[in-house]
C-alpha cells in the first residue's frame, strides 16, 4: 500500500511541476493546488497507515505498537483549510489579472515594464 501511495505522490508532484511551468495562468494555479494535495498526502503517509487501531494511544500502552500518529492528521486538516483559502485567493487574483490584461498567457502580461526600456529575454 505504501508503494502505491509513493507512486501516486510522485505522479502528483510531477503533474504539479508540469502545470506550474506552464504559460497559462490558470494552469499555474491548478498546479499549485495539486502540489499542495501531494504534500498533504505525503504528510499523511508519513504518519503511518493503520486501519486496525485508532490513532489514540490508551493509557499504559506503548505508542510504537503500530498505532497511527494523530499529529499528521491534525496538520493535514489545517493544511486543507489553508489550501482552500489560498486556492480561492489565487483564482480571484488570476481572474483580476485576466480582466486587466485580457490575456491568460503570462508572456502577454508584461504591463509592469516601462515603454522604451530593453525587454527581458523570453527564452534562454
């Protein structure tokens, strides 16, 4: 099970990097969201996957007996809320940038550069 989840996390990170390196602004936003989900899944897997026992250690019992760690689960719940708020903010920011420049391509959004100045290189 851990190997399948490791491959899934690797796939999520690869897709996220591909989308973040795209020119389209909406793809960049979706790539950031996919990367956040991959990191959440990575933290979840790091907290051990056990379905037979609850993530709470009863008094007088050793915690290393295969119980799941509740700290990563609490961190992921917080990260999901923060990730959703960040996604909503990025969508509004991308929509506003699209309305101001009438373009979704990042190379067409060069309004902050003054006229007459040398342009930065578009390719390396």
